[in-house]
C-alpha cells in the first residue's frame, strides 16, 4: 500500500494527467486464484497470480492492515470467479466446436448436402428471433445437429445419384430416430438443452401431424421441430440438389412454404420465416 503517491517514484502520473482524476493513496493486492486443471491432471489447484486489484483514495484516512486483509479476501473471491468464468468459456467453446465437427462429419458423408446443417441452423435461429424467442442457442444447436442420424444411414443410400427406391427411402426415414436415440442418452442434452432432442426427432414432422418418423397431432408437434422443419425444407429446395432434382430460386421456395402454411408448415413459423426473409436475415450461401 502507498499512503502518498506523490512521494513514491513508482507512481505513473500520466494517467491522472490525461483523465483529470487525482490519485492520493493506493492499496494493491494480487488476484491469486487456483489453477483449475481438467483431464488426467485434474485436482491440481496450485494457486497462481492472474492479475491485480487496486483501491484508490480511502476516505477519512489511509489504508491500514485491516483494509489489506479485507481487500485480499475480496480479491481472492474475485480471482476464483474469474477463473471459473474462463474455464466455463473454454468448455463452452470446446462444446460448440465439437458440435460443429460432428455436424461437418455428418454432412461430409452426403456429398449433396455440404454446409446444409450450418444453413439450417442459421435459418432456424432467424425464425426463432422473429417469434420473439430470447433463448436461441438451443435452436442453433438443434439446427446444426438435426441430421446427425444420417451417420447411421448406409453410404450407398446417401451417395446414390438416382431417386431412392421405396425400401431405401424407408431406411433414410430412420435418420431422425437414429439421431434422437444417439443424443437422448446425453445428460447435457436432456438437462441443459432439452429443445435439441425434438429438433432432431421432429424436423420431418408436418404441422398437420403427417411426415415421419411417427405421426403427431396438434400440441404433440413441438414448435422447435416446426422451426427446423421450415428451415430444412427451404434449404433443401434452394441449395444444390441431387442429380435428379435441381435447386429452385428462393422466391419459388418461399412461395412453396407459404402455400404449405397450416398443412405442412406451422403458420406462425411461416410468418416468422417470411419476416426474416424480408429483413435480410435469411442469407443464402
């Protein structure tokens, strides 16, 4: 601690000169936090200094030992909170990167749908925002992972250049269930991201209860599933299709979705998608 900075050569006065603030006394303590380690070395909590905290110009006197002890206690709590925040941020980035890698691997197995998952995710988030949803992270993850079940579909079906036979199409229709069964055992998905599972399972379910993998009626059709369904169909219509089906202009795809409002598509999701399109939120790549 420094009782009078004007008598201490270590004080850098240019900050005061530029800001107009007058520093008279300083109390500075280290931000000492446990070094939180994950992986095989987890449990190592050796403390380390990650920064410093300072208090300026105590009112009614100068800083004393009691002030030092109290400030060190607050600094320790702040340092620990900062470390936990950094750890959480790192884990969140790792989770997001893992999700993207899984989706990219799924897309890579089908040469005709490169980038499909990322586009569906972007469209779905735009729809959710127009619906007034404040929490769109789960929608984003659901959009990225909606086709993850294609990992369980044979390459011969995914890479086929001709139309699928009835038997092959029945096999393809299993991919929502395959993806759902793979992800439903994840504690993180079930507990923290519950909307991701219906996004995977129901992205081919129609608003009127038709579609696949199983019929649903009215309230049994989840809103997030309908959001991803609209996004999925729009991208399927506008992106480079298979050899037997060409992409169509976005205006035609938009008209198709409007015509399906109330039957294939949820009316609220259709209106939200149209608003997002008019605002330029739906960006084709």
